[in-house]
C-alpha cells in the first residue's frame, strides 16, 4: 500500500464509488488488457450513463458497442444483469458481497471488487495478478488452475486485507501484480518486497505461480457464402455456438481447409440460390481468428444472385437482406467485421 500511491496508473474507474461504473469496468476488463478495455468503458458509460439505460437498450445495440472485445457472452450476461438490477432490485446494486453474488454473471472476483471499491466491505479480490503475487511472496505451489486452490489463496488474501482500507488494499495488490510482479520479467531488482519474497530468495520467480496447461485448442474451418443481389447482402443472426446474437453470412463448416466444388454446389442448392455467373469471383484468402479454446480459419465466397431469394426461402433459412450501411450498424464478430471493412 506504500508502493501503490507512487506507481499506480490513473484510470477512470478508480475515481468513482458508483457500483454501476465499477461493475461495468470489471466486466469489460475480464480477459481484456486495460489499454484495450479503456475506450470501451468510456463508450459504454457515455451511451448508458446508468444501469437503467443499459437495461433498456436493445441487445443488438449492446453487442454492437461490444464488437471487437470478444467473449460476447460477457456482453449478453452484462445486459441481463442490468435488467435484473432494475427489475429485482429497484435499480440499485446490492451493497454486500453475498448480495452481489446473487446477480447473474457476477462471480466471487467481481462481487469482491464491487463490495470493496463501492461499499468498503473487507473481502479480498482474487484475480490472476493476486494469485501471482501471493504465490511468489509466500512460496505457494498449489496449481492455480485447480478449483481446489482458490480456497487456500482466498483465505490468505482475506487474512491480510485491512478492515479499515479494503479498497486501497485490493487496488494495490492487483496493480502490483499488473505492473511490478508481472508474469514475465518482473521488476525484482527494485521490488519493495524483495527481502520478503520466497520465490526471489529461492530463485523460483519464473516457476511461480504453478498453473497447469489448458487443453490444446482445436481448429475449425468456416466457409461463408457472401450472397449479394444489387446493393444488398444476405446475413443471418447466429442463435447458438460461438457469437450467439451476432450477425454473419450463410456458412458451411468443414473438417478440412478446402471446400470441394461439388460440396459448394450442394450448399448453394440447399439455399436455392441461382447465381449470376457473369459476376463470378474467387474465394478470399483465409481469415484467421484465435479464441480462447479454438482457432478459426474462414474463407469467404462472394457470389452474385441472378434474382432475389423468395421471402419464404429467406424466412426458412433465417436470412435477411441488408444494405452496406445496415451491415455496418449490425453487431458482428471481429472476423466478419474485418472482411466487411475490406470488401463491402
């Protein structure tokens, strides 16, 4: 806590006690670097100054503002949580750790952050930075990826949090892990806890914390059919799998990178699409996108329709025609947005 005032970054959510603004920042910063998340925080707070504003917004609009941050389930859960706060709590966030845990999408870390930062409840936060600091200083070798380790680390963090200044302690230990006791090349030479750090004294800084490796991610191959008639393009809203609630094109998934011509024709027949062969175009090069648990490789097949698909066909296939301006306003995955920005 002596280190924190001299070294911390000046971030907007550290200047408020508003539980809504604090919650918003914590949701955005999950799995996201501060530099990337900051403009999204400012955009959301400007678009939705209160939890009531966010709760009343259409989901598609919320997802559009979220576009580019990934992990879109966070945005959907955030929207649902805002509605829960408004509908079940009169627009006021619960003021205790236990109460906050009852909100959808609010886990132990987020509840501890809001409870301490907004309401001065002495409950310690436990994120990746805190795990790392505690593991190194106290020489803990428990696997932080194992659920059973959480209780051990939580008890240790709770043991050290001062009842009088829990918010300052939580901010300080997280910031210490973020910019001093970093995962790679921590600044041990100028560390104020160097003499007390078990890992430094035993030459094990690079070995702690212990974290088992995640399963190898799989690669999926997507082939998008960019069907156009005149100035409109056919899009669909994904109802399941990754990117639920976002818009992309009609698509076929394959087990290998290439889509054989016969397979392409089969999918086009299923769509009932009659092509204008005078406007034939080559498929795009591969667009690659990495998610936390899988890798995506997508190719786009631009195709001009000889005539519009009937309304009944569009309805049955879940497709709808959009202009380029309408496509720009739709929420879409970053991979799709990258293609559209270059080709539509």
